[in-house]
C-alpha cells in the first residue's frame, strides 16, 4: 500500500514527503550511494536456529568432494 505522488510526497499522507524519495536523495549525497540499487534477498526464516557457518562449511566440503570425484 502506498506510493509516491508526482511532487515527491506520500500517497497516503500527502503533506509528508515520501520516505523513499528522501532515502534516494540522501543516498545520492553519500559516498557509495549507488549501492541503493542493490536489492537484498529477503531473510529465509525457515533457517532460524541453524548455523550459517556450518552451512558454509558443509557446502565447501561438498564442493571439494565433488571436485575430487570428478577428477577420478
């Protein structure tokens, strides 16, 4: 819900400048402001309580094993 009006104000609250327009304008004034274009993937909450470090180690181990198997 919500968007931005042509004048840069909020669709829901017309007297307020849109927070996304403010974020864009602010990012353009910052070093590395182009990073606003990078869209991060949503958090996968199904993995809550599991270890990301173990997942990385297991994946690395599997890749190493796959490489060894392929070279035989």
